[in-house]
C-alpha cells in the first residue's frame, strides 16, 4: 500500500451531469475517515503510478464518505478515463487523507465564487458550508449548456448566477466584470478551466486589497530541471547535488531518500517541504504570491533553486 493512503471501498457511483459522475468512497469496515474542511481534495491511486487529485464535493459530516466529482475528459491523460471506464462499485482503492490548499475563509463578511464546469466541485463544498452557517455568498457558475450544470441541487437559489454559454450566444462569463463587482472586504475564489483562472488572476491582481484564491487542476509552469545546485538536508547535513534534467524530487529519490510526492506537477501539495535557507525557484500552481515571496515552503517535485544551495527541512 502506498504510504499515506488508506484502502477505501468505492461504495456508490451517481450520475451528476453528462460525463460527470460522483464517486463515494467509504472505509471497508465502516470506520470514520479523517475530517476535512471545504476546498479539500484527496488523491485517488487509480492504478499503478496513476494518481489523481479530486476535490471533495460535500462538507464533512456524520456520513463517513469521501465524495468526489469526476468529469470524463476526452483528452484524459488516464485519470478520468480510468475512473469512468474501469472503476466499479465494490473496488478497493488507496486514497490519501484530505489536503486543503483552497481553504474557505468562513469569517469573511461575504464570499464570491467563480466556477467553470467541473470547477464547481470544491466550490459546491464551500457553498454548502456557507449555507449551513447562514452566511451570504455570490456564485457565478459558468457552463457550456444548461444540462452540464452539475450539483445545482446543492447550491441553494439565492446568490447563484448561472451563466450558460449556449444561451448567451456563445459568450463566456465576463470574469473581469465579476471580479470588479466583488464587494470590498469580501473573499473571492475561482476554480475552472485555465482561461477562466487566468482572467480571474489578472482581474484580481488589479485589485491589490482583494483577498482571493484559485484552485488549479493543471500546472502553470514547466518544472525547473536545469539543475546545477545542491540540496542540503537540515537534519543530517547531507548534501545531494541536483543535476541537469533533474527535479529536486528526482535527485533526492535517486540518492535513496524516501520523499513523498503524488502529482509531480505542482498542483497537489503532497511534496510541500520547508525551506531553511536559500531561494527556491517556485514553479507550482499552489502557493500564493505572498507564500512564494516568503520562501518558507516549496514544492520539490517541480520547483528548483535560484541559489547555489538550498537547505531543506528534511
Ligand atoms: S507532488 Fe504534487 S505538488 Fe509536488
């Protein structure tokens, strides 16, 4: 069994929208599962090396289940195809504990969400939590056709603005306008396809006081693999050279060290490692600008070094 995972049983598959199914995972002996906060995801070890991250759709509750929504992507690199074509109710799968790099600020006076397509999955969890707390929110949910709007039954009615491209003459949601309309003091979130996330980030950066977060399912930069630096392990003082064509993760594993990783693309956070000294060359899609500037942590699967030596908390 892969380190850091629990074998869970696929207990149920539900239709949510065309090409989108909800997969319920439960402990085989009915034991409780580690809790999580809205915005969290789990890694599904679908087969062999095939590990994919999927957001939890519903808030943690008395029902001991991890429910993820998976869209069958015609350009699938294997993950969604494996889930839709091979998974059967009753299968046992290694599943990681939940991790959360897209946390909900429950104390914000108002929350504004912009979600596109399957990007609704973490947002649905957040919205349900706010509904339970009785807190206000605005959700701009963009889909290509009305039939593709999954999880609507969980989102309430007030504050939900459904944008259907087909019904708007093929026009996409005006993300810049939605961000410009976010009230001062509100927290803003976006999850969806890359063009939506890029538009959101550009508009959000134009409002320096805005508190915002994005959740990406794809890398935003090439992994740093130029090498030419040394990683020193803070605990032992051991030095591991990182050569051309290598990531830090590959160099450490090549040196016989056991280091945890999952996506190897800078999108899941499994390999997050503390930085003791040196300046990382951040390439991940997870850390905020402030987190990157602080250089306290880095994702060693994809980020490199801007200094000849990096001292890592390993
Ligand atoms: S392994 Fe996923 S961010 Fe590094």
